[in-house]
C-alpha cells in the first residue's frame, strides 16, 4: 500500500510538470490546435479555459505559465509578464440563429433577444459594449440583451435558437459559419482593437516546454491556424 501511495504521489508530481497554458474561452480552438500540433511532436501541454478575469486571478496565485488573451486586458493587469508573443487581431461579429437574417446593424432593433459575453470579464463582451455605445444602440438594445459567461456560451444560445442573435468573435464564426442564419462583421472603427497575445509569465522558464510552446506560436503552421480561425 505504501509503495502504491508513493507511486501515486510521484505520478501526480510528474503530471504537474506540464506547461499550463490558460486562455479565454473564445480562443479555445486556437490554443487546442496549437497544443495538438505539439503533441504530435511529443510535447504535452496542459490547457485551461475561462474568462480573462478568472484566468488573471489564477495567474496571480502562480497557477498558470502562459496566458493567451487580449493585449489590453493583460497589459493593464499587475501580472509579471516576461514576454509577449503577438498572434494577431480578432474581430467582433454579430451572428443570428437559423431563420433570422440581417444585413445591417440597425436591424438589431427589430430582434427580441441578443446574447453577449460578460461586458466586464470578457474581451468580446467589452468590445460589444463599446460597439453599441459608439453606434448609439445601447439605449434601444439594453432590454434585449442577455449577458452570459463568454463567447462559447453565446454560440450555444444562438445555435439552440434561444436568442435571435449574439455577439461572438471570428474564431467561433469560422468554426460554425454554416450553422448560423446570417452574420455581420462589426466595423472595427466602432470598437477598440482586439489584439491577441500570448503572455509568458515569470516562472514559465522553470517548465521544460516553455520555450518550445512560445516558438511554436511563432511557427508557420501556427500562423495557418490563426488564419483559419480569423486571426490576422
């Protein structure tokens, strides 16, 4: 029994040596695709996904090594970041459920229920809020808005037909394009840039695969992943 317990402790300790990469839910598909390529090369990366506020709280406790998220959020935080790797810029998208088609943002006024990510805790919730303010739509849409945890939850609500439309990012649009009724790419002049970076935190170098992951982010095959999911 004693030998078994010692073995379990050893396995647990070994398991915790994997690099942990945390990302906002809206970037899950990108991070998983990069991690999958590394896995083919024999490099195992652990991943976790949540809203950026929860991730930063986790990072302050030393529980993550790299964060993939919005540059603005990360640079305004008090996290000790050793290096930033730029992945590109994301885009805010308005997608509708099947059977509902819109061509102009003004048509949002005619919809009954619109889902959006949390405006405080998420990147695209914040961007959606900025858009509605600059487009002078906040007042008319406030009673139609359903705030949910993040972009993946918005997608679920739209695809299930529980709302007429929702604010998402282009990554999710590209993954589900044929499942939506219609979509509008929101004018980038109406919201702050959504620059996506990987933040290497202090302590990352203690993990053997830290540099391998950061170098992978800069590789041509990773750049193809970004393009596939609408990051440019």
